[in-house]
């Protein structure tokens, strides 16, 4: 008997957030032929953030979170 290690998590997303995930899934479908579910995309985002070794220290707002996340990457350079 195989035991699943996956868990269900309920989340509340607004329409723009759901539309964004749906667009990612449709872009993948039309470019690769493989449908990506919202749940799979969210799971991949969590796994990616875990790989960055992020923690919640000092995060009180979305601004704090964005700054912490952006600090993981070099500044983007503009192409001309």
C-alpha cells in the first residue's frame, strides 16, 4: 500500500491571482501540451522558496516579504 505524503491546503485567492495561475497553466499547455494545475504551480512555488532557505524573521507585511525575496536575487539589468 502506497501512502501519499501530499496534504491538502485551502487558500483564498482573489480573481487576479487565480487568473494569473490559470494563465501560467494555459501557457504551459499550449507550449508543451501538458496542463499544469493551480495546486501544482503553488506547490512548485513553495518548493522553490524552500530551496532559497527563506525564513519568516522580520516579515510583518507584504513589503517586508517582497524585500526579503528580492534580496535573494541580483538586481535585474535593463536591456536596450
